[in-house]
C-alpha cells in the first residue's frame, strides 16, 4: 500500500490563507504610505501658517485644495 504524506485539503486551505494574508498585508502597506503623505501635507501647511509664511486666506485655499 502507498500512503500520501501530504496535508490533503488542509494543505490547500493553508496555502490559500497564506496568500490571502500576504496580499492583504501588501495592500495595507501601500495604503499606509498614501495616508501618511496626506497627513504630512496638512502638517506642513499648519507649520507654514504658524510661522507666518502664508496668510489665513492662503491657508484656507491650500487646505481646501488638499482636501
């Protein structure tokens, strides 16, 4: 008699789960990088306004452009 040494259905399920988690992680990393760039743009805008480099009118205009 010959026996299979594989994992059968659980092997396929494990592999599918692994790839699903891997793809989800990559998408999550990409979205994290996009979100942080928007936050930093607003942060820079607030710093420029606090230093007096731009007026309140310019601040509001740029803020609406970024949103």
